[in-house]
């Protein structure tokens, strides 16, 4: 694994873990997680896999693992674009329209996921400037 892959994997992990941690202390994030239901598979670059499961208020995630039956599969082929995406520096809509992000499955679930992602970025922005 090269440096860019490591960084993308680490940022992905921090995003996933951040949702869990912020939901434990921030009521608005907790409500978003409780209301959202989806199984999201992430494929990043050639070697990074992971998933998130939002299920009736329960949240779990894994890195280096694959879901058998995701509702949505998000693929970001370029690890540098993934780093930008996960830190809020790559517009999701623009990435999708340009092909830098592909989405298979229920697009509505991803539209709803954006609320979770935005809350996480808003919560962490004063501390880090990004995720």
C-alpha cells in the first residue's frame, strides 16, 4: 500500500468512526443516524473496501471488508479523489457527474446520506478544517 492509499484508507476510517463518535455526543447527529437506514459498500481505488450499516438507530462499519447485499455501492477509483471527497473538498454531485464517483443502487439513499456527512463535517470543521 502506497502513501496515497494509506491516507485514503485512514481518512475513510476516520469518517466512519467520526459518525459513531459524534452521534454519541451530538443530538442532531444521533437523530440523523436513528432515522437513516441503508447498507453502503465503499470501493476506493483498487484495494480499499469498506462499508457502513445504518439500521434502526444502530450504526456499524468495517474497513477491509465487503457487504454481500448492499443497498448502494459507492466507488471512487482514484485514491486522491477519495481523499478530497472524504474531507469535503470534492463536490459529490460534481464527482458523480464527471465519473469520479460511481453509484450503484438506490440514489435516494445517498441523497439522504448527505445529511449525515454534512453534519459530521460541520461538527469537525472548527477542530480540524476537515475530517
